[in-house]
C-alpha cells in the first residue's frame, strides 16, 4: 500500500516537479523559518559580575576598643548571639579603681569638713542674732541710767545756785556752798561718763558685729572652697568611672558575632583596634558591584536576577532568585553598587547566611536575534 509521502512524490512527478525544484523549495522554507526566528524571536540578555555576596539589610556594627589596655577576660566567639550592652572583652582597670577609691575617700572627708563649717557658721550666726537683740536692751538701760544721772546733775546744779544766793545773803556758811558745788560737779561728771560709756558701747557693738560678720564671711569662703574642691573631685570620679566603663568592651547592638579577633588574657590592645563585628538580625539581601558601562542605564529596580553561590554548585543546589531594589547613581572605586532582595525559598537546600560570596546575573532586556546581529555589526564598524 503506498504511503502518503509516496503519493506526494508521485503527485509532484505527475505535476512535472524535478528533484532540484524540491531542494529549492526546502531551502526556501528553511530560510523563511530562520528569518522569521531572527526577526520575531526574543533572546534574554544578562549582565554578570563575580563580585556579589549575601548580607543582612542592616549594616554590620564594628566592635572597637575605645581605650588601650591589657586584656583580663574575653568572651569573643564567632557565631555567638549577643544583646546590646553585653560585655565581650574586659581590660585591666586596677589603677583606675585605686584612684577612684582614693578620690571617693577624699570627697567623704571634704564633706565632713563642709558639714563642720556649716555647723560653725550656724553657731556664729545665732550668736550674732542674740548679740544684736541684746545690744539695744543694754544701750537702753545705759541710756536710762544716763538720763537719771543727768537729772541728778541738773538738780545738784540748781541746788548749788540756790546755795550761792543764800551765801550772798549770808544765810549759809561758805563750806556748805563749796559742798553743794562739789556735789553738782560730781553728778555732772557721772552723767558725762555715762554718755561716753553709751557711745563706747555703740562702737563696741558695731565692732563686734563687724567681727562676727567677717567670721561668717570667712566661713562662707572656706565652705565655697570646699564645695569647689568637692565638685572637682566628683568630676574626677565621673571621669574615672567613665574610663572604667570604657575598658569594658560591649556589644554595640544585638545579633551574632560575625568576626572576632584572637584575644587572650594578658594581650594588649590599642585604642581604636577593631576586635570584631556584630551582624544584626534582618532580611538577607544580595549586593553586587558592576562596571558603570554595564549597569548605569541598563540595570533598574524590579529586574530579576539569580545568584550562584561559591561552594554550592548551581547544577546541584540551584540558584538564589533575587530582584533588583536599589542601584547607586555614582560609581565608587570604579564600580556601581547594586542591591537586590534575595528569596531564600528559591534555594531550600542552601542555608543562606551573611557573607556568602558568589556570582550574580541580571536579566537586563529581551531583544530579537536580528537586533543582536545589528549590534554586533555596529561594534565591528566602530572598531575600524
């Protein structure tokens, strides 16, 4: 029974087609198909880089020694989970603690002296108040005595004048007149003495008040000097406490220790030495560096990408899918930084973690093969 192909061949033979015509038709069909693919098909173009790695979206926090010193204890261990403020390294603080204890004892002694000065000032102030209250009473008493003496002196003077009249009339003896004048003079002298005593008493009171006030001012100055010294020493105490605290190197943030220095008790670290880094918890992202000619204007947010991790053959473990989220606008060190959101579920056999390096490929566009051929010809012509 003849096959369809045999019937077709017989039909062609019957129609007068020869073998060369069949070949030409086959070649024409093949060329038409190829030209259709060349013009209508789409080919994905990728930009690739070997400078890529995984990292958390929060920046790693470096651990640095704020002060230099000798290590007395260390709790550094790669991968250890820490909280912000956890002590990681202790430096020697013996000399600072001794000086701190000395300063604290000195402040305690100065506070005792200040309290004693306060008590003395209170006593002096009370004496001054009592003296000021008693002085007017004493002066009033002296003034009353002076007034009494003045009255007696006036009475004696009046009596002496009467005795002079009586003596002029010859009614009394000369001796009685002399006695009366002497009594008047004595009483006048006594009144004058009391007046002088009152003036002296006023001056003494003012002098005593000035002395007491000067004593109080001196106590205030001494108290101010003590307070100033106490404040200075408290500042020294705060500085020593701050310095002691800085000798406890703590975790700057919560997370895992990503890298640590090899430190042992007795080893000396210098100020500013980096002794490790804390990798905070966060979402994983991929970061890559591209030449500006391959990235600027070609890589945009939303483009799809794949990360092939070193140490995990992609034919066995697969690739990590990612999506472009950010691209730098300016190169740094000759490269443009590109950030991508990684999808861990796309490579379930790989335990993704911060720092894994690899190669990244980003699909930047889809073009027809004809466009690729024209681009290639354009580059060749540009090189000539």
